C-alpha cells in the first residue's frame, strides 16, 4: 500500500474512532495530544453531515423519537455504517435494520417498519420518471396475449406490509395533516403503496389482493400470474377497477 493510501486509511479509521493511536502519529504531523482536537473537527463534520442526511431520509422517525434522540441514533449509525459513496442522498439504506437490532428502541417495536416506509418514500422522491401509460399500443393485441403481458410499475413504486398501520402513521406526521391524529394499533396486517403520481410522493393503503398483485408485478411475472396472486389473497379483487385506478395514478406505466 502506498504512503498516501496508508494515510487515507488511517484518517478514515480515525473518523470513526475518537482515540488517536500510534499509527496516527506516524501518518500525520503531531503528537496524539495535538492531533486529537484537530481530528475531532473532522469527525464532527462527518457526524453532522450524516445526521442531516438521515434526517432528510427519515423525517417521520425523527418526529417519533425527537430531535435529540435522533441525533444519538445518527451518531451510532454513522459509527457502525459510515458512508461509502459521495452521494449522501443514498446514505442510510440500512437504517431500518439498525433500528430493528438497536436495544435502546425496543420499546418502539414499530419504529423499524416506519423507517422502511420513510426510506421507500425517500427513494421514490429521487426515482427516475416514466412516461404515462399508452393505452393505444395495446389496442391491436389479441385477447389471448393479455395474460402473458408483464406489468411495469413506475420506478418510484414500492409496496410494504407490516403489523403496524404505516400509512396512517406516515399520514398524521405530514406537515399538511389536519384533524384527528390518532393511530389505531390493532392486531392486523397493514399494507401500503408508495407512489409518485406527479412530483410529490404519496402513500396509500392497499387491500390484500391489491398488495399481492403489485408485489407480483414488481417481481416481473405475467399479468395472469399477478391476477392469480391477487385473487388468492382476496377473492373479491376487481382487476378492472384496480387497473383503471393504478393507470390514472401512474402506478402502472406499461403492459408489454
């Protein structure tokens, strides 16, 4: 390893570890006592940037735990999972798993799932755009081909299932929310859809059949298989009304 690469490795390690070791004295000019406060400035900047990036990606989690506690979570996450690329909008993809295993939030068992939804909303905001569904291209297809078509969802779309009412939790923590803020924590499976009909990300609730259909579509299976999965989950699933609503909301952007 070159001298520069060695210094860079030592510097990166020191940003995660507050203790200044002998290898730091060999790589940089100064003693441990003089290096410590200088390196602390860099470490503080790293932690501050990580905290800002995580707060941008996980606004509902921050509201649930409070700004001060969230800062502590961000510091610990930064220590365990430092950024590995220059784009901070991609930082924090493992935050939900971190919360799932972090002992200090065990009294908030829903927090990790809320983080998963926050991340899906964050990714949807930055997802690529897609053209609107073109129904004319399907007009010439014979009926027997419909079952073999593949459903393509908008790149911003994601579906989640949880024992916690994620869509309701997300909704009541939006700035524009007015009225009742209660969240019923009933024993049920809650399903939600993240989508971006125009420029703003939305979160909506899904029925069992709708969730099964969209989850199958994300796996790239045929329309026939998507319908089978939906009907198996909910015999009352109505394909016609579901397709019309999803095409209008730009959830489905192509059948090909």
